[in-house]
């Protein structure tokens, strides 16, 4: 098995969150993972497509 055969958790059909840190950086994050320290949910949980769309909103 190569590294390209390993599925990404970001391809899973699961709800996602949009997180933001204190520098204003945004990240797409799967609902089943604990929110990392220093990040705050600002949108979600919602389908990936909705979260991706919200990444580009101010």
C-alpha cells in the first residue's frame, strides 16, 4: 500500500466545521475530530460543500 492509497479523513462523508485561529486563518475540520487548541469553530457542523463555501466569506 502506498501513501496515495491511504484515504484522507477530509474525503469522508461526515459533517465538517470551519475553524478560525487568533491570526484569522480558517481551516476545514471533520466533526469527528476534537477541535485543536487555539482554534474556534465559526461555522458548522454542516456538509463539506457548505463549509468550503463559508471558508471564502469574510
